[in-house]
């Protein structure tokens, strides 16, 4: 063996260079996972057990990160059904602070019209979509857009019938329908009403119809529901601990396994998660899964809140970042690979992806800029007061909004005033040059009560600036957006 070959190992807490030959003949080696013992090169029984535990832990952590999009969708569906009593294809209208707080990174400016659509229960499903100022999407269970709808979709705001066909199903020859195939059985359909006229907006909230294609000749009425008004609502965010893995098992048991996910399934099998089998981990597996859920979530937080993607900064003169990385592909597949960290980062903090969210068409779709730290790189502190000066002439065709979220849950910031956002549609105090000062803090600044979003001491927060119908000055970055700055006192 060539003793010139060097390897790096951890020894007595220090990194030391030793030869391959020395490692092969060592009885014990200190590594980053602890001491490994060998009997003439063969791992001892204790070392084998340690290695398998570490192997399964590492696989569990990577499986956690891989499953983030699907778990977000599964938990959203379960919360949606529990909060409203909705069944397959029922429409639920979410509007107002309390109701939209149940989903990841929503906003209060627009209502959300949501339906969970299962393409196995009744076969292909028809969505008869209304004409008007709306934007929405049907997403599959890996949070990939099946198709956008509304103004950014193929109907261009003119409405029409979409026929959704599931995996393994024959596509009917549906004259006049847009036939779209989903790669998963379960799908999440939602749209937002962008119409400023209250009467027209109210009508659009209830205008969609969803029914099985098999009942097209006499389609049943679509149930229109709202979340329950009494008691607590379940929030649809990735759960912690073993509940996370329960959602993984539940979701996978209903969905086909794609070729790209076969190694993912193989990593789950030693952890007690296997398609077609109940989730019944033994004590060893439970311990590994619980710890991996904590470490996996910590890694997801790092990926989401401290992104390391090329070109993630909107402009070099401030900390604002693109929420959706510029390199992100909505199908998650690029040449020679599937995007991994990109989708973990995005779907840890959001649910419901649309092609319009990465629009390159000025005046159409929406875009999101996020701020996770102040200008000094510190987390935003709920006990302190900050100011954002939104410069004049925001580059929007429709409107803009700024929304605050709890860092721990990624839902609307939960304050007693039930105020989480401010938008250009509201009556706010404006400066002489047309700029707007937005304040974030535990108490309202005198004279700027209309521009204030309350924060909660002891909790960190982050924020999104949404631009609906972004214009050229956003795309060419000539519109500056300064840092959020802590105020004296």
C-alpha cells in the first residue's frame, strides 16, 4: 500500500494526517462519530452497531430534507380537512387573519380559495374555472405545478374547464377542456382573488366548480365551505418529532414512486417506513427518527434562512433575497440532477408553488423578496423596533404588500392585534416623496399607527415583500429596496 497517500481523521480532538497504512492496521480510530474499534481490520460488534446507528441517522436526516415538500402538502391537506370538514374537491374560502394563519407564509391582503383534489377516488376531475382577475395553481404532492390558472395560466384570465388526469389513468378525449396530467394522486388546488372591486371579488370567490369527469353530464354542486369559527384551528406546517415521519408514511402510501425517488425509499426502509406497510418503528428506530427530525429541521432552517445559492441577493446594497432562488426550476428537475437543497429551502417556509411565482413577464404573476436578518446580520428581535422605508414608485402593475411571519412556525406573526401585514391597498401615512415607512415593533410609533405591524417580545420574525404584477424596474433591479433598520430606544 502506498504510504504516501494521506487521509484526515480526528484524533484526540485534533485533525491529524495519517497514512492509509496506519489506519488499516490501527486497532482503534477516533472519528467524528466517536471511537471505532477493529479486530485485524474487521469492525468489532460494538463498532458495527455504532456504524449502523450512524448510517441510519444520516439517512434519516437526508430523508427529512428530501421529504419537506411532501410533508408540507400532506399536513396542509390534513389541516384543511380538519378545520373545515372538507372532502375531495370541496372549496374552502380562507380570508382574514385567523383563517389564513393556518398555512405557511400566506398574506392577509388577498383571500385564498383552496381545494384538496384526489384523482384516485373518482378518477379524473374537472375544474371549471371562472374568468376574472385571479391567479392560482394546481400543485402535485411534491409541490410541483401541474398548471397555473387565472391571469398567469393558459386561460389568461378568461376562465375555462381544466381536466386533471392522475397517474396511470387514461386521458379522456374531452372536447373544449384543457387536459392536464398530474404525476401524483393527491393535489392541492388554490387561487387568490386579485380583483379590487368588492362585489366582483366576492363573486369570484365562489365561482369555481370541481366535479368528477364521470359526472360531467350532470355535475353535482360544489360545496363552498369556510373554516370553523369556534375553537383552535390546526396549522398546516411540517410537524416535529415522530409526527413528521407519520406524515411521510401517510403521503408515500398513496403516491406512486418515481424513478428519482427510489434511493429515497431505500433510505427510509431501515427506519421503519415502507410503502404499503404501517408506520410502526421499533424503539431504536424511534430514537433515531426523533433526533433526525430535530437535526433535519435545523438544517432546513439554515437552508431557508441563510440561503447559499448563487445570485440569491436582490441587490448587493441590502440584505433582501429572492425567496425563490433564481436557479429554481418549478419541476425540480434540471439537467443531470434533481434540485435538492433548493426545494428544501423553499418548501420549509412556503407551500403551493406556481410558475407565476418566478414570472419573467412584466406586469403578470407575483414575486417575493425576503428579509431574514437586519443589516448587521442579526435575527429580527420581537422586543425591538425596526423601520423599512419602501421607496417611491414600487414596480407593480397591481399592488404590493409586506407581511411578517413567526420564524419558528413560518405562519403569520401571532399578535393580539391580529395585524400581520400592510399593503399599498391600505390607507397608510405616506412621505412627501411617495415613499412609505413601515414600522415593526411591540408598540406603535406615534403618528404611524396605520403603518405599524406589531411584533412579539421573545420571538424572532422574518418578512416577505410581495410585488403583484412586477414591472421592469424590479427585473432590472433599478428599484432600490433598503435594509430594515433597528430604531433607537
